[in-house]
């Protein structure tokens, strides 16, 4: 089972959808919001879900446009959320302008979860880089360190474990929010598995998606006796969701017409759920 977490332009709150095949998505909770943030700005943007080895779900989100903290909460069933708090990841750098689009993955070298997000540090126009912290329990966190700096403005990093290395997709934020701009789209790269908090990055790709797309999320599906990768992106200006498919993470085909996500979804993330608990199955069956 796959779960798609997202917010909408009308409601900056947590919404969920579920899918058995990674292509056709059905709204959970009758399409109504699942939960809203009781902390910080009250905004809940760019929601991201990760499941730990004990079957507990951890939710991360952007606490508004100018917050230097990230939102965090946990749940056993994706419906009831507990211990909402702000993680003050950039409070030690007072010139930080924002902390956007947190995601997490398990760092097999550090043996800890690594949270990554985008921040601009310094005055002037926003010029983001990717930062990270590590945690073993989502209670205590290391001091933020620069994770990825290609020398230009980047946001919306998402990382997938490929056993011997990671693949990271990110938005090249250079350009303008207008048709025909040179960038404002998704690239990929390889992240080395090494102890450093600023690991070696190689193989930055050409643009994978059309201009004016952001918020990439990557997941694998088993289809026709083979494994394929699906990349979803938010067409933020034209208000659509794009989908791309690959067998090798290098060549991508546009399959937007084959993938059906909830109308109005913004900057979502896909989780392939490991557990199949009674509570989760019950909520899905009520869609």
C-alpha cells in the first residue's frame, strides 16, 4: 500500500490519499483534512511521512514561509497525531530566512534518520541550499550542517536509498516563475554513502521535468514483473500534478495521463507503507 501526503492551496493542512498500484489514488477520510498543525504559524505545507522500524509514522512539514523551524509529530495509524512540536533547526544561524520542505531518510552509515530541507542563510534575495540534521528518535537532533551546495539556488530535495548509494532529486530554483524560464525544474544526482554530513555528490543530471515543476517525490512500483520508478512533481503555476516513469533513473517518460492524484493536491510525498496494521486497513477501506 502507498500513501500520498499533501496539502491544498485552500487548506494548509494534512491530507492523505492511498493507492494499491502507485498509479490510481483515492482520497482518505472522504477527501477531508486529516489533521491541522496546532503549533507555530499554524500552517502545514509540504507534509512528508516516514515509517520507522517499529511501525510508527513520523510527519514533517514546513511551518510557513518565514519560519526557521520544522514541524514534527507522530502517529500509529495516520489519523491520530501526537506530540506536535517545532524543531528549531536553524535558530543557531540568525540570518536564516526560512526552512522549507523537510524530508527524511535512514542514513545507513550514521545509523540515524537524516532530515533534509532548504534554507537561505544571509540577507538579500533567497538563495537556498540543502541542510540536514540527524536523529535516532525524532526527539534529539544534531546541529544543522550544510548537506548539498551545487553553487546555485536549490530546494525540495528528496532522497532514495539504492543500497550502495543514494539518489537525490531536487529543484533547480534558478530562473523566473514564467514560461520559457531556463530552469525551475527537477534534476537528479548520486549521493555517496559516507560518514560526512556533507557527502560527495556526483552525476548531476540535465533537467528531468518541464519548467515550473517542484516538490519531487520518488517511489518504486512492481509492474509487469519488473521494477519501475515513478516521479511525481507539482506543476505549481499551472496547477497540475505531473508524473514520470523510469526503469533506470536516467531515462524518463511522461506518464501524467496514467496517474490520477487528488484534485488540488500541492507538494505531496509518497510513502510505501511497510506495516499492514488493522487500523490502517480500516481507514483505507472507508475511502
